C-alpha cells in the first residue's frame, strides 16, 4: 500500500546466484494447480515450497493458514512485527527477513522462490521492474493481492467487495500451499465474527467514519474497494469516501470537511506519527472545529489491521467498541480478543 517504493540493494553475487538458481523453478511442474487471481486463471506449483511474501498483511495470511514453514523469505515486516507477534506468536521472530521495505527484483530472485505473494503498490511496481510478468519470465509464479487487482488494466485498484477479496486470497493461498483445511477454518472464523457484528444492535443512522492514513496537500484514505470499507461497514459505520471507486487513494481536505465525519480512524504507519496527524487535524481551518476533532474521537490501529488480511475482522471489532464508547452506536456483546492500539 506504500506510496514510496523502498528498494533494497543486493550484491552482485546474489544476482548471479539468482540468475542460475531460478532456472530450475521454470521447469514445468506436473503437479501444478490453477486458481483464479484478479479474474484470470493463474498457475502455481502444488504445493508451493518456497514463498517470498511482501508486507505484513500478506505475511499474516500465510501465518494464519499455517504456512510458516513454506516462507523462504519475507520483506516489509518490521512495522508489523509486534502486531503479528501478538496474533501469531514467536514464529514471527524466526522469519527470514531479507528487506526492511519493498524488495528489489534482485533481492527476490536471490531467494529462489517458487511463488511470490505481493500486490500492486504492495511490492509490485513497473518502476522497480518487479512485476508479475518479470517474475514469470524467471520461472516464479506471482500471486497478486486481490485488493490490489487493477481495474481494466488501469491504475485504479479493486475488482471485488473487500471481504470477498480476502476470502478469495485465503482460499487460493490455502490451495497453493496445500493448506486448504486450515484456510477454510480461518474463513469460517471470519464469517462467524462478521455475523455477530451484523447481528449486533445497529444505530438509526450510521456514523460517518474517515480513514486517515497520512496527509500533506491532500489526504491519503481508502475508497470502496479497500479493506477499510468492509471494516468500517461491519463495525456499524459508513466510510466517508465509500463512493470512490478505488482501494487506497487521495482526496482533498475540502472533501474531509464536507464529509463532517463523526470519528477519525488512523493507520499507524510511517512516516507520519499519530501525534503529527492529530496536529494536522487540530490546526487546519475547516477541520479543527469538526465535532470529531473537537471531541477527540480518534482510534489508531496498526497497518496490518487496515490492509487486506485476516486481521481485518479484529479491526472491525475494535472499531465497534470505540463507536460504542463514543455512543455513536448502541452497546453490544461484541468482545474483541485483542487490543491492537499502539501503546
């Protein structure tokens, strides 16, 4: 989801190793399977043995379905390590982290994966030449995060309702790793908790919630194809920019003011701290006098809870309780198993 691509340099020896090491992965696998990814059939080894996974949300998917032993390497983990450790335990500390941010193409090739799991603006980028097509050329099967699937070949992202996109990814990754039963259990747990949220008492008018990632001249937020849309809706709220046909995108400050949000929810994500984001809201004309700002209706949750992952259901439950505390929705019996607010 990052806006800034972080390239990780690798030594020439690693590139050389990758050049000879990925040839074997290109050999046809008679046990390969086909799944639908971004609306198209995509072929993968079955089961995948060496996964390269970028970003905390997709690492969470792999850990949730029990595929940790198949993770050859991961990248962009650091900001989410504490969150994932809280949910999945000490296995997080044993992962092979090969890049602090987005990996370079050379870094990926050096690990000789048979499958890479990433997304557009979640690691895949034409600018860095790390794309699904470039990986296929080297015999690596690329999986694209469904939330990031491009619309009609353009740059706008999102082609499915966010909860369904998550279900599709979990089911597909379960098939690719040979862990279909565990993937089904994770999906069933999400659906059970979603049902509880939907059956909870609902307000007469849903409170408007603005997802605040970061800001400068514009504000980075999320439209109807992003995971926050599904999270906010399930919590009993209304996404302030649900009419925007994109996943993660920018809007004007005027759009924020016009939405008159009842609460702000924040992505705990660099380079702006929570305190810096609050200062932006409390100092800007047309924004600082909004009731949500004046009454400090703010909830800050980690990146991995907001980007498409099994942790989205935890975000929905925690937002629901915050809305109850602010008396924006009726009280319920929803009890989140975790409190992921940064300490």
